[in-house]
């Protein structure tokens, strides 16, 4: 009778607990999605403006084409249309960072000579501190960032991309990158940086379940965030679990639907993992 009661209770409790944790995973997934969507939206808005602005040069009068104004970033005289574009980028970046605590920096990086003939290697980068003071900086020489994942991947694929987590100064971040395309050629990339620490706002604990923990992975199964330790950030998930278990997880991930799996740690501790894409 005792065994029957235990099994009956287990059969009732397991689906209830599964449902509860699937709900937590869904809630967290939607919150993370909202953070990423904001960064994507920022990049696409700037990209769309820049692509339109590049098509307006031929409509300018000869006098407007000859007019020069001083760049606020490089202290060099640039064309009027370049000056207007620069102003738009700066004001957009200042506003986005001020009003969105999840985005810690916004930048626009151009291919050599693509922005203005007076400044061959042109880039704007606005950090949170810059936004407070309505300032901006440069990313430095083209050679220093052109081969970085946040620039090169978006340029090569001509698609919006999200980088693996990396350290920039004192901040661990992921960068959402959106290519700027003119006449079918990538002339630059808009970047919006997300501070990985901001993912801590998701639900990571529950009084009823003391052993609960939460992780966020990239599509390539690299840890972006882990509620137990920062040591896992940037680590490949496949190095932490058995190969057959990882294969099962990736097969489910490929379906693009929520799922859960039963697994076991190296010390024999049993785990239930709940995933939401």
C-alpha cells in the first residue's frame, strides 16, 4: 500500500513540477528575448536610416555638397550629409542607452572610406558613461576591430548576428550586430552591446526548490549567463556533460520548441533540465 501510494503521488507530482519549471523557463526565455529584441530593434532602426541617408546624396544641391562642418567625434571637417548622419547616430545612441538599461553601448563602424573622404577609418562608439555626458569615442584603427566576431560575422553573412560573450574593459557583454548595405555591398555595421550581468533579472531562485539554477546559452551552446557562477560564461556546454546527453539536447534544440530532459552530474546528482528557445 505504501509503495502504491508513493508511486501514485510521484505520478501526480512529476507532471505538476514539470509544468511549473517549464513555466519558469518560458518566463525567463521571454524576458531574455525582449532584451535581445531591443538590441536588434536599435540596430535595425539605425541601419535603415543609414541606408536611406546614403541614397540621398545625389539629391543634394551643389552648395550642400561643398559645405563642410566639424565632426563631433574626430574634430575634422566633413561633408554636410556626413555631419547630419553623425548627429543622428549620436542622438540615437544617447537616447537608446539612457532609456534602456539593458543596452550598455551603441556603435556604428564603417568600412575604410565608406563614411567620409576626410576620415578614412571612421567609427562611433557610445558607452553608458559617454551617454551620460553626451559624448562619444572611436573604436580606433580599422585593423583593431575589423576581424572581431561582432564585426566580421555580420559583414560576411550580411545578416544580424549575436556574438559569443566576451570581456570589454570591466564588462562581459554580447554584441548584436546589424550590417549596413548599400548597392549590395556591406559598408559598415551597427552594434548594440548587452551587459551579460543584466540577465540576472530573470527568475533564478525559488523557495520551494533550493537546488534550482538557471543558465542562458547561445545557439551554439556557449554559456552567456549562469546563476551559480560566472566561471561558466564563455564555456561550451558540451564540455560539461556526457556526449550522449549533449547529443540528445542538441537534437531537441534543433526542433525550436520547449523541451525537458533528465540527466545526471558527474557526482551522480540527478537533474531535470527545462529548455525554452
